């Protein structure tokens, strides 16, 4: 029997993260609007103050069967196996390795960019970095006191 979150209280996070309201709202809508699925499994790792990685298990997928795209502050990872025929006279007696198509998406915070993506040992690693432009960074304003 699957457990479903019916109430999620993010108020403690809202109090300590001014300006991240949109990120939390997208997170909540993602939970509310998605079908629970565990395929393919993934990790999200914070690798530095402004950097992180998404790791997705993609064992069996080869070059040309995976796609990573970013659109409207959302990271999309798509995998679709190309059907490879077995040699003449061969047949499956059991086929337990998944051949199904998948689409995983992750909402990205403002100014987060995909730095690179690579596959090693059956794991797709996508490196992300938050690059806030100077015009969006806070600036200190000098106060002039008149006598």
C-alpha cells in the first residue's frame, strides 16, 4: 500500500527563506500534480554554495536515447530506448530490464543554469549552477546625512 502526503506544512521554510516562495509553490504543485513513480530513481546533491547535481539511474540507455533540455525554468530529462532486435534464433524467456520511455522534470530556481551532463557507469549526472547576474544582486546604498 502506497503512502500519500495529504498535508504538507512549509511555513517553517517560508519564514527562513525570503524570496523562495515561488520555488516552494512549484515544489508543492509538482507533488500535487504528479503521479507517484519511482522510475528512474534519482538523487539531488548539493555540491557547493551555488552548485548542485541531479543524478539519474539510466543503466542500459545508450548514446542518442537520452535527452536533457531546459524550458521555462524546468529541467526535462527524457529517455527512450531504441528497439534492438535479437539475433536470429534468439528469444527472450524473461525480459526484466525495463525498456520503457521516461520523462523526469525538475523545477529550477531563478538564475540556475545547466553546466553539463554526462553518463558514467549507468548514471546520468547533470551539473547545475546558480549564476545571479550583477544587476540582480543586492547593492548597498550610501546614506547621506545633512546637517
